[in-house]
């Protein structure tokens, strides 16, 4: 961890040299550290997304301008069909804007190859899907270790990392259990542990499937807040529930594919 001038801990800036890929990033690499830190981690510029299905087309996002800075906890809130999931996919480099632009730490998405997008997703992002997608026939430890197994790490290292991730989310002694042995809150924590096992800088949490009358579980909201404040992970929570914004420092309201409101809170007031 690095230490900021005010004494606060910071996660390291993105090290593009680690990519060993041919990106045109000389300006970023040679910029002063303060300038690199000031760059938005994620930036959408007049970004629109059109889904064209044969004779019909649907505009999911309309000219969205949005900056997410390192260390923020932002809740993206809106009703069904407002563009939340499209926005999250764009932030996570899963989909590209139809028009406008998206950049991650100053590098334009349009300049990246498919392999580079994949590298960035695996290196910097953790995803928590709304259905959790835990394998019912596999233990929690096995579920959480899967991302590392897919990367070719040894079984021993995968198991050790999985147990550390489970401990972070409060499931230290539950690694042997099967998903069906857990309640929905514990399953959500296990899905978060799986997203954390690769040590991401950004956690993208899709809770859009919960309706406005299904409040975010305080245990999950509190866990996301802890991951943001104590583990210095940038968190983006996508949800239908306006009340979920109380856990975040910032609430971005979407409606009809456009940003309707962007409210920032002081850190001390984020939970109230």
C-alpha cells in the first residue's frame, strides 16, 4: 500500500508496464504521480449504447458523462430498463459504447484489442452477478478458488487464497459448506469472496434484480462499505433500491438511459 500526503492509505496506481502490451500510453507513463492519481479511474464521455435486434432497436444509454475516481463507492440507482446493467458492463469492459467513449485510467477503450480488454478485466476487476452463480455441487472454498484455477495456479495456492477471501467476508469457517447450506446473505458474501480472490482494484456488484421493496441486506451493504474504506477497493453497486445509496459516498440516478441525478455525500454521512 502507498500513503497519500494526508496519511491515508492508497492502492497503487495502475501499472501499465505490467501488461507488456503495445499500448500508446507514453503520456500516462511519464506523467507525474500526482497527475496520474488525479485521473478518473473510469470515465464515460457522451457514451451511448444501442442494442439492435433486427427490425427493432433499443437505446439503453444516452450520452452519459460519468467519472468514477479511485477509492469511490458509487451506487448506480434506477428502475428496471433504466440502463444500469448496460452501464456496468461498459465500466467493466464487457461491452463497448455504440457512440461516445470510455477510458480506464486514461486509456481509451477503443484503442484496446480483445486480448487487452480481457487482461484488464482479469487484472483489475471483480464482478458479483445478481444471481451469484455459485456451483451447487462445489464447496464454498471450491467456488471461490475457481478464478485462480482458471489462471493455472496450483491447487494449494488457490485453496489458501480462497480461505483468505472467505475470511475477509466473514465466512472463515464456512469453506467446507455447499451453497445450498447457506442463506441468501451468506451466498452473497461467498460471491463477493469469489470476486475478491484475485485482488481486484474495482468491484462491480450487480444487485439490479432486487426490486425497490427488497432492501439491500445490511450485512452486504456494510461489507461493501468495509471493502471500500478499509481494503481501498473502488466499489460500483448497481441496484433498483434508492436506499442502497445510503451505504455509498455517491448515488448516480439513471432514468431512460440518462443520468438524472448525481449526489455525493461526505464520508462521515455515507451510512446515514
